[in-house]
């Protein structure tokens, strides 16, 4: 069974386009607030003076869960797999997967962007940043 994949919209297209080029981008408002995923208005001030900005790809692992049960058939062969929350150095947080084995994950540890492709779609995943 195929993995359920994201369907880019006009709003999110810059995000997916950048990932296909190996870059992670997020939106920033003229008030300074930055976030993911894409929105039409700033969640801090409701302004609409927004720009896309490229992330460094560095962040930290805030939290994660490890699934031992597949709630969708397409994930059965991936068990156990993790779903993580990463906070980018620039501030935005995203729900993602860590590519490291789950017993290697450490809370608050530095992480680095690792773009991976699934059925031709580039996805923002992360790996532990050991500084190597
Ligand atoms: Zn704002």
C-alpha cells in the first residue's frame, strides 16, 4: 500500500518546491514571528505581510513518540517508527520523523535537516546532529 503523501496547495507550494531542491523554508511576518506550516495570516499579529525565508536546517529535538502499532496499512512495514517535533533555530516547529533509530534519540539534542524522498515527494526529516 502506498504511503499517504501531502498534496501541495497554492499556499504551501513554495514549501514543497524548496524541499524538492533540498532547502527548508518557512514563513516570517513583518512583525518578526516565524512559523510552519504555511498560513495566510501571521498567528501572532494576524498581519499578512509575509515572506518565505530559508532555514539553516539546524534545530533541536523537542519531543517524539514511537509507534509500535500501524494505524494506517502503509506504515506497517516501518514499525517501530517515530513521529517527532523539531524546533528550528529560527523558531518554527514542525512535525517530522527522525531518521535515527529511536534508541538514539535524545531530548533537546541538536538535529540537522535530512531531506528524504517518498514516491517522488521530498519530505523534511531530521537526524541527530553529532557535530561530525
Ligand atoms: Zn506578525
